[in-house]
């Protein structure tokens, strides 16, 4: 395991400094201003190239199991109801049936954020009016934008591995230096059109220490780290936490990474994934890139979707 002996202390941004960063990244990602956002970077040629990442054919899920029980980070868990229970003594045909409902954007279940999810100064991504989102759903930029799936080269950057710890503690920020350091330590480079996954160890900490109020305290990316993603023309960002740190590193804004990534840069975000199967598989194979397939549900007008991304090694 690589060790990083120096890590910069937490840097808080004032509102003016954050807005300068946001405007800068908005301009640098102007190529992603359309309704597909940064997904336009995943060209057919990039997909074909990503298939060459497959060496062993091993498949690994990046999703956590859906949880049905409440907890401190999941006060409104998914609801699972059996609609019919077969009678084992009956003859002939019968069906087991069930239904479920989910608060898609909670702090426990793996999900994808659509580009209509983040409203900032009365607009959505691409300067689309927030009035397009109503009680009936989103008329623009819904998860339906990704109806054909997201397939590309995935790259996992393991920040606890870089720092020589098992997980980052809640409130810790991942910086651009961390991302570059993880690239060097893992001998991988993030490129244009890649699906970038950043491990902070949230799931491992939760499994070993128990759930906590993740809405109030969690590790994530510092908003300035998004400059790294702009430099590399990343298409998608996913994390095993919320991607945002809590408490926020920006004065007066609770989810600055969501504002910058979704609203300004047009990045679909994947929150609360789990990398505890993928990271050891990558370590064992000595490579940290793979073919990745993400298939959100076709939910017209929805702001997101539960999701089960699959890495193919």
C-alpha cells in the first residue's frame, strides 16, 4: 500500500471564491452544455476502445444492496412489499410478486443523479429554467437522457490506499493532488471520456463502525478538485459517499461539488456506490481501469435512478 506522508489541511472557500471557481469550470466545460452534458465525451470510438480493457471477463458490481431498514443515514428506507405469497400446498401455476418504492437521493442506496437534479440560481445545467421541473417531474434533462446506458472506460482512484489508511474520516476532503497522486501510485491515467470513480472508504467505515448521520459528516471531494476532471474531460463522476464533503468546504453552500459537477460541468453523478469488491480485484490484477456498464432505469421525467454499475475486468 502506498503512503502519502504530506496531505494539505482543509481549505475552506468563501462564496466569492467558489463562484469564481464555478464560472471558470462552466467555461472550461462549455463543450458539455447540451442536454447530454459531459456524456458527449463518451463517443462510439471511446466505447470501442473501452472494450479492450476486458482481460479476464470477470464482472464486479459497484452498487450496494438496497436497504429496507431505517438507520441514522437512511431514515426513509426503500419500501418492499410482497403482493402475493404462493401457497406451497397448491397445485398448478402461481407467481410470487412484489413492489418497491425508493427515495432515490438518500444517503444509503446507490443511485445516479440526472442533470435536472441540481438547481442553482433558478436554473438547471445549460441555463435551462428550473420551471421545467414541476410536480409532474422534469420536462428537461431527466434521467431519460441516459436511456441508452453509459458504457465506457472506468477508472478507480483509491484515496485511502494512497494515504495508507483504511478510509478517510468524515469531513476530510479529496484534493486534486490526491487524484494525481493516486494516478501515479496506481500507474493509471484518467483520460477524455472516462468514467471516474473515487474511493474514500465510506462503505468500509460504515460496515465496520456502523451507520452514522452521513448528511452531517462525510468524506468527499473538495470542489477545487473538479479542476482535475475538467483538465481530463471526464464524462461521469462516481463515489462511495455523496461525492460532497460534509460539513461543506464552501461558505453558505451545502453541496458545492454537486453544484459544480452537475450544474456547471454537466456531469452525471453516482452517489453511495461501493468499491469493496472492485478495489481488491483491481489490486489483484495490478490494473485500475476496466470496461464499465451503467444502465439506469428508464424513468421518464425522473431526477435520478437506482443503479447497479458493473465493472468488467
